[in-house]
C-alpha cells in the first residue's frame, strides 16, 4: 500500500485529495468560515451585556417572566422554613421516644410542617404574581403602583375568609411588605419623590 494513502471511515484517501485542502476562510478577502457557516464579525466584543432578545422586546424581564422564579423560590423558602420549624418542634415533642419511633415522628414533623409552609408561601407568591401581571397588563405600565396594589390585594384575598378585621390586617401586611420591597428596589425613585416635595 502506498505510504501517501491512509485508511478512512469510508475508504482510503491520500494527502493529494482535493477535499482535504479546505481553507479556514472561504476566500482571502472574506472572514466567513465555511465550517461555522456564519461571519465571525457578528461576534465582535462590545461593552455591556449581550443577550439575544426577541424583536421589539424590552431588555429586562417583565412580571410574567419573573413570576415563575418568584413562585418556585417561595415554595423552596417555605419548605426550608417549615422543615426547620418541624425539626425544632419534633425535637421538643419526641424527647421521650427513642430509635425508630423517634425517627418516624421527626420525619412526620419535618414533612408536614415543610409541606404546609411551602404550600402557603407558594399560594401567596402565585396570587401576588397573578395580581401583578393582570394589573400591569390592564394599566400598560410596569411601576411601583402595580407592586403596591398587587401586594395589598394578595393580603386581602389571602385572609378574606377569616373575617373583615383579619382581611384588613392581611391587606395592611401585604401593603407593608410591598412598600418595603419598593423602597429596597427603587430607592432612587423614592429619594426623588421625597426631595421634590
């Protein structure tokens, strides 16, 4: 066999084979790579972040996109808080037990309280997200008023079956948490508003 010929997957080929002599660029004057099928000039380094956004979309995520992470995060935080509370409650309640009975009771406390807290915080986050998306869609504006209204409405609805007094307290707590969130995330706007008065 000729020393120039080598074995390949689909037969033999030689170093003089024209299919092996493919340039990195399609022509001396072009930067386009035939292997990548795009012009590398499109990947020029530029300052700032480079995210691919759909045409006409804003550069930040809206309330609807944030809702999924808020709901999931709330469920996880609720499970963590409830599970921790379940461990503490279980340790107090199972002092007299030992062995398998103690382990079983501890697991019951952790699972029950973790699931309960996760469900409660998940429902709150879901209601807040739905109110926020609907209010933002109805008003056509994403601002702090949507956050305050969604927080207040969430508190009112969550405690609506507990009577008028608890419903009002739930709305006040929702408003307070939403106001604290607005102060933390929009501190510049709050300072502007206070200085203009």
